[in-house]
C-alpha cells in the first residue's frame, strides 16, 4: 500500500509522461531604480550572440534581487524551457553545485548522490545538453568557476542556452568569458524613494526630520541593502534629536574604517547596535553559526534560542515559541533577516551574505565564536584556533569523519556551545570533552557514531544533547550525572533500550525517543519526568505504545507524538486530558499499526483497527488531520452514530484501503440533527476503497429536502483538493446538487477508478425537472486543474445535458487508458452570453498523448477544437 501511494501519479507534478517544468518563481523584494541594468541584462538574454553574462557589483548593491526578478520574468515569458537558479556562496563546492542543478532538473533515479565528481559531471553534462533551451543562473560567485569541472555545457548561440553569473568581482566575469554588466549604486532620487518606502509614510510628513533624513540617506552610499537596513532601524522614530544622533553615529563609524567593504559592514552594524536588547542581539548573532546562504527553519532556530536561554523560561513552551517569533519579526522588520519559504515549503529565514559578514566581524571580537560551518573541512581546526575565550563553535555541515587526538582542544573553559551536526564523525575520543567544563549545548545530529564516550557523563552543565538521526548509534553511557539536562533528542538512532539513568533527569522539558528499534518504555519512567513539555515516540513502534495511566502525571505536556495500543487506551488519555482542562497544542497520535507521518499540527491516525465503527473522542482536541486505513469494518466516516461529525476543524482527511467503506458521509432521516461535517476540510484523499460508490450516500427514503439542506450547509465548503485513486465501485464522482458546497474546489485528481463513467453528474430527477432541452450548469468558479489517469470506462467529464462554468480552469490532463472519453464538455463564461462550443476558459491547456487528441470526436462543432489549446506529452 505504501509503495502504491508513493508511486501513484500526482497530476500537480505532471502525470507520468508530463514534460519538465521550467522552474518555480523566487520570492523577491520590490525593485526601485535598476531599470537600465535590468533592461541591459534582459537584452543580452534575448540576443542570440550573447551566451554568457556576468553581473557584478559590490556587496549589497542588489545583484541577486535584480536577477530574481529576471528569473521570474523568464518563467512568465516562457522563452526558455528551463530556468535554473543555483546559489554558489563563498566556499565553492563542486558536489553541492552539481546536486543543486540535478535537483532543478529533477534527476532522481539516475543521479549518484555520492562518488566520483567526474562521473557526476559527465551525467550532468549530458542531461543539460538534452534539457533544451535553458538559462542557468549561478548566484553569488566569489571566484572563477570551471564549468567543465561542474558538468555545465558551454553555452552558445547555436544551442540557445545561456549562463548568467552574479559576483562581486569583475575579474570573475572576464575569466569566465562573460559579457560584463556592472550594477551601480542607486541615484540620489532612487535612494530617497526606497528609504521613504521602508521608513514609513509618517516620517515624510515631518518637516523637522526630512533635512536630517536626507543626510542619513546620503550616508547609505546608494546601496539598497544598507538603505533598507538603516531605514528599518529608524522606522517609528519621530524625534529630530534621535535622527541627528543617528546621522552622527553613521558618520563616526564610517570615518573610522577604510575600504568599501568595511564601510558596508559599519553601516549594517549601526542597525545591530540599535537593537539594544542584548538577548535579541544574541539571537541575531546565532544565525551566523549556520553556513552562508543557509535556509534556516524558523521552528528549529527558535528551539536553538530556547536551548541557549536567549529566551527567558516561561510557564509554557508555547509562550517561549511566541516570544521567539516576536524576536524574529523584529529582526525581519530591521531587515537584518530575510523572511523566506524554504525549499521544503517551511517557514524560514535567511541572512544576506553582507549581513552575515557583519555578524562574523562581531563574533571575532566579543562574544567570541569560531564559525567554520559548511567549509568542506575534513578534520577539526588546529589546536591554536581553539582559544580559551571562545564561547561557541560551529563546525556543522562539513566532512569531518575523524577526531584526531593530535588536534584536541586543551583550553576551552568558556565554551558553552559545540555544533558538530551533519558531519560523518565515526568515533569521539574519551578525552575530547575533558576540557569543556561549561559546555551546555552539544549537537551531534546526523553523525556516524556508534557510541558516545563515557566522558560525556562529566558534562555536568549540559542542558541540551542532540543526537537526532545518528543512524549508527546503538549505545549511550549512563546519563544519571547530567542533572541539568533539559533537552534530549534521540530520534532516528538505533538504540534498543532507554539509556541508563534516564529516570534521574527530572529537569527534562523535551524528550524525543522516536526510535523504531526501541524495545520498551520502562514502567514508571514517564511519571518521574513531570516537567516534560514535549514528548515523542516513533509512531509505528508498537513496542513503545503509550499507556494513559503513565501519561496522567504529565500535566505540563504540550506536544506529543506516539502510538496507542487501541482506541480504548487513546480515549482514556484524551479523557484525562479533558478532565485536567489541558489541551495539547501539537500532537500526532496513532492507533495500532501505522505507515504515514503527520503533516499538520494536530493529527490522529487510525490503522488496522477492526470491529470499529468510528467511536472516538476527538472534539476536545481540535483535530486538523485524520488518517484512516486498513479499517475494514467501517462503512462510512460520518453518520448519526459517528463522533467524526463533530470534527468541524478538520483540514485534511485521508482514507486508505478500507474494504468495507461505501461512502464518506451517510445521510439518514436524522441527518439534520447533527452538526454538518467537514466545514473546514481543505484536502480529501480516498485510495483503494473497493466498495466506495459515493462521496455522500442518501439512505432509502431520503428526499430532496435533506439533500438541499446539506447543499445549503457549510459541509465541504473549504475543500480545495480532492484526490481519488483505485475506487472501483464509483460511477459518478460528484453529483450536481453537491456543487454549491464545492465553490472553493481547485483540483480534482482521479486515478485508476475502473468503473467511473462521469465526473460531474446530474440525477434523472434534475434533468426531468429542467426539461430535456435545458442545459444544467456545473459551476466550479475556482477549479484550476482536472487530471485523469487509467479510467477505462470514463465517457464524460459532465453529463450530456450539462455545460461547465469554470473560468479559472488552467489544466486538464488525461493519461493512461481513458479512450472512452471522446468528447469535451462545452464551456460557458461566468459573465456574458458565450455560446457552448465557442468558448473555453482563457488559461486552459489540455495535456495528453497526441494519439488521444486525434481520437476525440467533435461532431457538429469542429471549431471547438480550435478554441482549445493542446500541449502533447513528450515522447
């Protein structure tokens, strides 16, 4: 089942034969000025004779922002088949660049993640040659790059491919044979416009401030980065004296240094120094511990701040996380951090490389950090670099596999934080931790270690020990001496027993034992850890099933991941939570066996539970995600007797491989007596339900009054995506009477439903009521995508007497055996008097095989084929 799920085609990514995507738009900030240089770059991209373009200028002048806008414009224009963006950074890493390009090309099966650079380069070279016309943008290049070493084919006018590099060095552009384009600082007028946009409109209305403000702007030297950072710092300041002091401060700083780069750093330091709150400053400097251009997940970062006690301890973890978010907001408002969505779709932040340079310049002095993250190091820094006054060391994301006795630090009396995560360290000598008496945070996540040295027990000030994803780790020493430990993460290790002395760690606030190999939870352990706020076990490890009685003393618990042996034990736990008036803020709770992880904050997963009819106390825990599979006794998800009818906050529902389920909602004569379900549901996935014949089933005797009552309710009113796979009894997917509830539906994906005849259907009574000649309108105003795969009996998208009103429809994809689908439904516009077969939604594209397109029948409407836009699958 899991394999089938993973391999089921997802139409949003293109069905099995879909061509490659050009790329995704990048988040950008507003451009002020820069029009001339932007036009010059664009002209070079259009000109056939220019194949390589070098965009250079000093740090903070806006090179990356300009190129992000151009990247997005290229996607809109569709002049190239692909637009690929790769960030290089100061420490050039051939393997990383190759991986990034391979990722953009969506190479999976054929791409060697490790191994010989030359072989990888050869594969990449061939793939890029076959990628069609493309633009490859290498951002933030610090030194000359050999395209041959990476595996980038030489672009030329003949192949229509382009290479663009952004760099601080004109020499790099010339070495690489680029057409050189310089990005100059903004003009005085442009600088003032940008500054005023960032500082806020109220300042403009203050005549006493404006003269000083213009002088402050002049000190920013026309660099967009320094302009937005200084403006963010001064936002909300209405005192002329504060502005005059800021002007003097900026002038004094710049006057004390020589060189353009040093001046940029001083302007950025101005903003840092105005943070005032020392803990907020510490939070900012902590971000520099990550590698250059690293996308930092906000949740992870706030967890680190909590571990470092940059955030004062509060009654709940939720309050501390909220405080962390407010600090992040302040740093973002000051433009010291950039708010982003990471490549994994998570909320994150990023440091501009010039801002990071400023942070590094501070940490070289006070407080003292040693930061060598992401530099491809293969061994620890030399002894001499471990100075006695160092407080934090970051060696994360390197290639350190061995810690040699010869380079062990000898005097680290002030060291509080050691970050060694994502290094292939295999063994740590006993003496490594001996000279680190103040160490409080140790991160060894994703190391290759099989055990830890006993000397770790001597770290009596250790508050945080992170060993997440140490996949070879099987043994830990006794932890009873680590009395200050508040956070312990062993998720993804291979330990089989809970470490000795765990019951002594009574200060623990955060414990993650998400370990599939763990054999048991010792009886009496959890009740001793009464301060736990976060507790995690592997959701598919039955041997660590939770007992309600053991959980009852954990009154401070806010976040929980774990498995309950059965529904009864789960309900006991929820009842005890309810009685103590304590609701979990985040949870992923599983019953019986499970094979899927949660995607929402509040998730319940029920798998393999037989003789179960849906009884579950769920309303008190505000469930957001519900997963049900292998529950063959279940006939429907919602009926009069089901507690699911109260799950009005549910956002995602997935029902898989339940042999007996006939419908999702069963309407009976008592239907009007219960709260209408799925009012907030956004995604519904149904897979391998052989008896499912309807989304909503009406019992015998249910008339149109009950049906119309449901249609006028809020049920399914927020549904955006509906996916149904391998449901062999389904013949009509969505009845016409339900469509008023589906006005927010954006995507419908139907795969391998062998008996399905139509997607949108009208009942006989509706057709008779309207008359045989009347058209029934199937109105789905937000529908963007329809995809069909392996539907051998599908004859129509909507019933014969129907027309579709779907002005937002952008894509219909048809793949596999859908050869009985020989006609397209007529469309009419939402507004106007468009005639059927003479109109199609303006952005609609049909994707399928050329053979199927030619197979279609157009009857008396041959011109309708010309109205539709067809884009055949490749191959």
